[in-house]
């Protein structure tokens, strides 16, 4: 049914994305290829990634801002997930290319992410690895439609069920995921809710409008990074923040509250003055 080309569209820790043609129509698509040897029998790899969960979740999801799965093919060696081809690349590269985004364009993108997160959170699904690299652009022109992708760490939980696996990308990880001595894929002591996605969205927003990450460590020491995250200290002194609205700063501040009970939810974020303005 498909002709997989050698054109690599993207690479991750456990997957490679290539350009593919559907043979009957010559329609261009993307295929995510995962080697089964990187996963255990139940589909789990290091850091909490699970391709079986990802396939099952994406097959059930229908939202304009979430990547759709057209087909899944399994062979003894690989799993192939066929998806739409989005030509704009990912948001990370788009931010790098532009250094930082204009406030109105950042707001347009964040609004779309919020709509996708509302859909997920209303179904008690946490993405758990929200970041610019997992946000795809339909076009490389300004004000593109976006789609969330990479649901390998996503989890559907009961309404009152706490999640306990430490996972995600360290610079975007919420403080409640950080537990003494816990490593990716291991259990944290307290447990957490879908509010971890709201923290990650706050990091994303900060990065989009400033071109910098709020928490980072040049030495590659996770403990230094984690101590920054746990402190919740946000630096708004860079010159770019003087050009940004107070509503934008308030939006970021309220998403990056260390206490998840005080952190802005998706519903509250959609009603925030920065989004409504």
C-alpha cells in the first residue's frame, strides 16, 4: 500500500519519521517508524514511552489540532504509524529561525495548543511531553495551524487517579514530577494530574515570546535544572519582556506556579485576559 522513501523528516529517541507515498493515489504522507527491539513486550521503552498506548490513544482522537493516525502496520521488526504530512516542520525550529515570535503569533499558536489540551484533559488524558519539538506546523508561514504529536508518553487516567511515572523532557517537566532520586520511567512519591501539561505550556509560552527557556543548565546537570524548577523563580528582566504586554507576563506566571493547585488550568487559561484580548 505504501512506498517509503529515504527522505527523513524527523528523528527522535525511539523513532524516525520519513516521507511516504500512498501507492494508489500517490498522496504524500508521513510515517513514524519504531524498532520493536527498543521496546519491552508490553510496548514500553525507557523514560515511559509506550507505542501501544500511543497507537490506541491516537486512533480514538479526532481533533483539528492533534495529529491523526491514518493507518498502523506491524512487522516482526518494526511498527509503522502513518500520519498526515505537515510541511511547516516543528515549532522548535520555527522559534530558532525567528529567534522569538511576535506576541500575537505566539498567542495564536498557544490558543490552538490550549484547544487541543482542553480536548485531552476533558477526556482525562495527559500528554506529558508537551514541548515545541512535539508541536508541528502545517505551514512555514506565520500564523500556521498547529498539531500536537508524539503521544508516546500520554496517559489516560481516571478522574481521581494520580499518575506516578516521571517522564517528559527535563526543561519542560513540572515540579511535582520531580521526586528525590527518581529517574525517567520510575515512580514519583506524590503523584500528579493533567496540570503537568499546563506547566509545560507555560515553559513553551516563555520560550516562544522571549527566545529563551525559563529553566536551563549549561553544565548538563539535571539536579541544577531541577532545583531551578522547584524554586519557580522566573526572570522577566531581559529587554524583550519590556516589549511584551503585562497580560502575557501574567499568563506565563500563572501557568508556572510551583503548586499545581494554584496553577492555571486549561479552562482558566482560555479565559485569561491575554488570550481573550
